[in-house]
C-alpha cells in the first residue's frame, strides 16, 4: 500500500524517509517499553458514554504505539522486533485498539498486512501527536544530557543575596552562557511551588524536611561594635553586661525582633536586647554599628572584612553559637536539571573559596 515506506503519505504532511522512521520507532522503543498486555477484557461502555479516561488511555497508548510500528514496518513480527515484544503482544494491543475504536485498522492476510482506509486516516491523525511526544522526549534528554541551558529562578535572603550571591552571577553567566538567572531577594520563607523557585539560599537552622538542604558554609554570628563605640563605652565582658549597652536590632520578616544567641557552658542562651534602633534590613544594622550607634549581632559574611580592616571589633567571640549554616535548598535530588546542577555546583565551590569566617584561634585568644 502507498505510504508504508513513508511516515506520512497524505498531502497535508511532510514526507519522511523510511530510515528516519525506523530511527523514530527506535526512539519510541527506548522511551517506553510496553509490557506484554494481559488478555483483553470485554469492553462495556457505561450508560453515560465512553470508558473512563484512565481505561481509555491505558488501552490507547499501547495500542497506538503498536499500530504505528506495524504501519511503518508492514507486518506484526517486525513491529514486535522494533518494540522489543512478541508478535502476539503487538497483535493483541492492536486488536484492543480496534475494539475500542470500533473499526478495523489493518487488512491482514497470510502474506501481507496493509492499512484500511480508516487505518490510513487514523495513521495520519496520530502522526503529529507521536512527533510531539518524540520531540518532547528529545528536548528533555537534551536538557538532561546536553550543555546546561534555560532559566534558573533563585531566591535568597536579602543580605546574603546582595553581599555574596549577586557578585558571583557575572562569573556564573560567563561559565554558562546558555543559562539565565532570576535572583529574588526575600527574607521570608520560600514557597518553591507558588513562586516557581528552583534554588533557595537559606540561613540559620534547617528544620524543613520537605526540601533538600545542602550546607555551603557555617553561619557564624558575631557580636560587634565600632572602635569609636568601644572607646566611649567599653565592651561587655559577659552576656549579662549587654543590658547596659546600646544595641541595634534586626526585625525579621515575621515581624519579630531577632533574639541574639550565645553558647554559654555548652547550652544555648538567648538574649532580647533593648534597642534604640531597629531595622528590617541587615545592611542598615551594619551601617548603624559602623557609625558607632551601638552593638549588634551580625552574620560573619557581613562583618569579616570589617574585622580584618579594624573598622569593627569583636565582642564575646568565645560565646558565639556554632550550630547555624548557610544552605542551598531545592526540592529534590532526583532528575535534577543540568542548569540547576551547574548553578548549585558553581555557587558551592565559589562561596566556599571565599574567606567569610570571622572566628579563628587568634580572635579567641584575644577574647
């Protein structure tokens, strides 16, 4: 019959050589291996109309794949070889499809198998859908195995995103020119689904078991003051003395004032500082301390350069908590897209290479 050597014979569709068709059948075989169908149950349409969607799809998918293979190969045995199943399994799948459609798709004789007019029409109508499936499979395989490409939507806390993440994006784009990045700065909790976030930078202690949290570096919390403040007011020698000092507070996204934390005698101790200045922006807290307005507990990435430069001095480093971290969070390790893997690996390596630590043996000796 005309058209068996081509994927499409109708005038509305492009002509595809047989060798290309065989390659596409091989793609279908690799994409999904059809199980050997069970003996076909009797199909009894409900009084309300056609079968349920689930039953219809289960029958149609295997049947259409078998039907397309037979149409291309010209017989059931070769179709079975292409799909990796037996001739009888192909025949049963096509029979179930014919029963579902209520029409014959093939004329079968001992010597040949050819499409009926209805079969030719069904073949032509199925072709665009099969092509889209193959294209979708190719696209997903390319995303997984090919050069990383696409959009990575990233969320970060405001301070860490501005100070650490954003400065690295230019180098990341140079290394991965086919990946685009959206960086959202938000101190609130991340809603991966609603906000369509791929990767999120979170600080502190990770208590959400719903996400994968990769610890990039420890998060050191350091109590600091300016040299000018230290000269005028001195520095506290214990946690209890903090109540006699001017303090600068940070307001969390939840609306609560951040409680300072200390590790005293192996136990966590919290301190709610009385403050004349409170900000909901970490950079403003830092600037107020640099200007000599008081003492504040801040993250190591904010203050490490200032401590080395001498524009800030450390207070009570021996009591700094050591159970926090900076984390890269994402929903699942399974089937991680190449663009996300490239971003996670790049950021992990580059952030760890930076000297964002504030507490060392020398600093503890000075305390």
